[in-house]
């Protein structure tokens, strides 16, 4: 099984979304659309997609940004520092024992629970069924479509040569779900085109 890496720890949570606080490590930047997991109570592992990554406000950056001339040594120092970031996660399901559930979990992860990325094998197993698409597509937020497209590209890449067939099947499910919104469907299909 492929190694995972630590994203951070839960700082607030609900059944549909949670936020993770972490430090920016250049080698392990959380990726938009990546499938992550967090342990919850009663043997449940909550699964979600990284929805947003924000560098938190840093007073030094504000001061350096308004200096009249560039100061390369200050910029280099800033790049070496551990920067706090906040990651927003959209919940898309959970795992209970050996069963993958593609709906909201009965409870969110607790505060300060560690969030880690899923392995490619877990990503493939979870994305075998498309029942979670509705959780992501709900609402008219344009970020929802971008999030699902980024996730599908990653799930296809994890499958190697079988990725193209996966995207075709995902496209069919999107066509079924968005049959009444052809403009939105067209935009999504263009984003996942191999």
C-alpha cells in the first residue's frame, strides 16, 4: 500500500465540511481535490475532498509587501518560515469497516484529529461508485464543479491506463445528474476530458 502524508489537524467540523489547520511544508502541499481521511468515533473514517487551501494572514508579509523596494533577504526568510494554512474539506462519505459509504457520516471528526491523504488504492476503491457526486455538485458555487473535476482527474490518474474508461463512466453519471443543466454539464465534461 502506498504511503499517505499528514495534512494537519481538525480545527472545526460539521457533518458536511470541516477545517484543518496545518503548516505549509513545500514538499507536501495539500492538493485541491485530493481525497483525505479522518478517524471519527465508533470505527468510522470520514472521507473528504480538499476544497480550499488558504495561507493565513501574516503581519510580516503585509509589511514586506508595502516596502518601497524589494528586499530579497526578507522574501527568502519568509519562504523558509513555516507558514500556517487552513484547509477546507468537503465531506463526501465515510468508511465503516470494509464498507465505503457515499453519503454524509453520522458524526463529524472530533477536534484535533489528524487528517491524512488517502492512498491511491483507497482513492480507487472509494471512487468505484459515483453516489457522492451529488454531495459535491449541490448548490451553484462554481468551486463545486472545479472540485469534482480536480478529484476525478486525480482518481483517473491513480488508475493508470484504465483512467480514460473511468472518466467516460464518470461523464455518463454527470450527464444523468445534470441532464437539465447542459451548460454546467458541458463545462464539467470539458474539465475532465482526457
